[in-house]
C-alpha cells in the first residue's frame, strides 16, 4: 500500500511516497532555512509563502522519483497539527484539494506521531515502547502502546529542549540554527567548565522545565559582556548541552524503570544531537534495554515519517473529508475527530484549478 505524505508544519515543504509504512520510495524536502538565518529564527509569514510556492513542485517530484502516479496512491497523509498555523494550512489545503480532485482518501497525521514513526522507516521497531520526543517545539516522554495509541508520561512545562538549545546558541553567537551549532562546537569544549541548575517540576517527576536553564546561560553571557570578560564559548556550549541532555536522560530513565519499559525510542529534531544519542546508548547499555534511533536524515521534519504514520492511521480507520482543518496546538494522545463541517469550497476549488490538472 503506497501512501503520499505531505509535511509543512514549519519551514520545510516536504512530500514522500511510503510503502506499507516502512519502505521509503521517495522523500523530497524543500527548505527556506537560508532566508530565516537572516532573522535568527523561523519567520512564519516567510515560511507560509515558500510553502505555497514550493508545494506543487515538491509533490510532483516525489511522485516522479517514486515512479508513481496518483493512481498508485491509496491515501494522502498530511500533517494537520501542531505547528505554525499558516504553514500547516498550506499543506492541509493542498492535500484536501488533491484528495478531492483524485478521489484519494485523506488521512490527518499529528506531527509528533510522525516523528515517532521516523523510527519505523529506520528500523524494525514495533510498539509497545517508551519514546522520548524532543524537538524545537516539544519535549515529551510518550508511552507508545500501539501505532495509534499514545499516552503522555511527561512533557515540558515551558520551553522545549530544542528551543532552549536554539535560543542559547543565538545568544552565544554561533550560526543559526543554534542547536546544531552548539552540538558542533561542544566537541571542542569542556562540559564541566560551567555549572547550570537542574530544574525539577514539583509533583511531576517525569515533566521537564527548560526556561530557567535557558535564562541561566543567557544571563551568564550578558553578565560577562557587562564586565568586559571573555567566555570560552565551546566550554559554555558543552556545559549547557550537557545540562539539557542530563535533564532529558534522567527523566527518561525514571519513567522507563517506573513504567517497566525495556524498549526505548528517541525521536524529533533533537534526536540528531550527538550528546543525546551517546547518553541514550549509555543508558540502555547500563540497563540492557533495546534502543532505537532514527537515521539522521529522518530526525528533522520530513514527509517520509508522515507517510509512515499515515499508513498506520489509515489501516486503523482514520480518514478525513473536506472539513479537515489545521491546528497550531494539539496533544499527541488526542485522536482525530471528524466533527467539524465547515468547508471552504472556494479555497478548495482554487487549489484544484491551479494545481491538480498536472496529476491526472
């Protein structure tokens, strides 16, 4: 069964064809990263405009690379939450129009569920397992009981780990994205040079809090500048990265022990972080647990992961119609409910007229 996956939740316009939830036939990603570098972060309006410009060509290229036409596609899976609302709407409306024009079933996919599914296209892992999902917008510990059955064990109460790394990186001065730059320059630093607090959430032993940690490193930089002191940036980056990873690993370890999980999965953009991958390996070697990590090319936002999760959602009976909407926020454990019948037919028909004649 071939699924066409579409992803547009942030600044990557992506489309992929995935077979039976595991085999990637094509995976095309167009990014507007270079434009966002000018501003030190993703500008939602720019991201939305680039999605609108790129999506038709990206979908066409994904089909061609997979040697497919829409006649070979059994369902269209699209990210509908969470993310930048303008960016999501481009992908959702394109998918709705393509579904309407070709008569292909439409499957809504939660972005974080997609990140977890990046491991299905990277390994033979199967639920149940415990997953640490870490990205620029989310930090969750999730019990994956089945392919479409999720339970949140812990989550961040404020900033996500990826957001803290990116903003700390911007303050330190390395190139955008800050989190990736911190990972690179940390290899040259002493991770014990600076001491940062280890935030804990009272009464929620599996939850995270990164805002205080982020503020601490920012204040360290600003205070040094005010005093005219120089800071060893590699040391600072390595120390901050260690603090963030320690928080993640310690809560993950406690949750796995308390919930009796012996199969551990890491997912999300921060799963590419070399320090996190090393510490996860050490943790699982210590307890003799199985560890699954996504291939680096599937750690960031991509459509192959959406096509993979879309397959499992589709065979479980999840399907949407033209009323599908996009949502900036949504819990990962909330199942899709086709309860809204507000259909913007004008927008849908415009997409059909402008974009879909080429797919026949």
